[in-house]
């Protein structure tokens, strides 16, 4: 009797959680590269080279985007698991879509499918926007760096030997800020965009699975 009950229990599809594993692997590899950079002193030097601390602003925006990506990856994986079950739980996106499409004609089902695609696609666009903002923040840091570099140069005092040292120091500090913020913004953009592309793949798979489930149940 116990064996029969165990066989009757629905099993979650292990492939539904592959998205979470890929997300973890991607960020573990990226984190390992970051640790390796810190081991060589590259990260510390980059932070010290930024006299404006604008790098911290870029990092905070990146961490917000990464946290949102994690939340949506977990949600998408959970919904994929529901969509691949024969009877999705009430409240899941699969169950809701099946309920809406049951008994509807082909045109109505197509409209509902388009609405589902739009809704789920919009759910992850904020991550893409945050990734794009990292590049713009890096460019803002570049402008700030050039401002710092040029503000320390006074043509009227450039001919005096004792003023050359401070001018060169200000020039180096400004250029360091410009280069570091551009580099950090670009690298973190690549990191976050990789997570966005991974999430996009999972979202497309979720949409297709739900639509297929709705079509298979349409006549019931």
C-alpha cells in the first residue's frame, strides 16, 4: 500500500530547477574571478584609485540588479516546475492561464498568450535597465574624473616648478577616477547582462510551457 502511494505522488521535474543551478554556477565563476583579482590586489587598487568613491555607487546598483535577478530566477524556476506538472497548483501562472483559456476560441487564446508574453517579459526588463545604467554610471564617473583632472591644472601657475607636483597629482587622481569607474561599470554591466540573458532564456521557456499547457487544455 505504501509503495502504491509513493508511486502516485507527483514528482517535481528536476529540469525546472536547472535555471537556478545555472544562475549559481554563473555567479560562482564570476565571484571566483573577483576573488582572484582581489588576491592580486587589483580590486583594492581600483577602489583606492577612485578619489570620488563613485565606484561604490556603481557597485550598489549592480548588487540591487543581482538581487532582483536572483528573485526572478527563483520565481521562474518555481513556475516552470508548476507548468510542467499535470495539475498545476492554484495560484500559479500556469493554473491561471489554463483557467482563462479553457473553453475559449483560438483568437481569444492567442490574445491571452500575447498578454502572458508581455507580462512575463516586462517582469525582467528592470534588470536590463539596471545593467544599462551601469555603463552610464561609468561614463558619468569618467566625466567626473576629467573634471577633477582639469580642475587641478592652472595654466598661469604651470611655469612655476613648485606648482607642477600638485598639478600632476590632481591630473593623475582625475584620470585614475575616470578609468576606474569606466572599467568597473563596464565589467559589472557584462556580469549583470549575463544574468539577464540567462533569465530571458528561462522566461521564454516558461512562456512556451504555459502556452502549450493552455492549448492542450483548451478543449477540456
